[in-house]
């Protein structure tokens, strides 16, 4: 149970990190023009 929660937290953090990075790149490209 605890291990599953840790894996879920890690997956969620990674997903959040990728999403934030994608949004940052998107806004950079959008406002640089």
C-alpha cells in the first residue's frame, strides 16, 4: 500500500513536471514572436 502510494506520487510529480515544462516552452514560443 505504501509502496503503491509512493509510485503514484512519483508518477504524478513527473507528469506535473513534464506538463509545466511543456507549458513553459509553449508560452516562450508564443510570446517570443
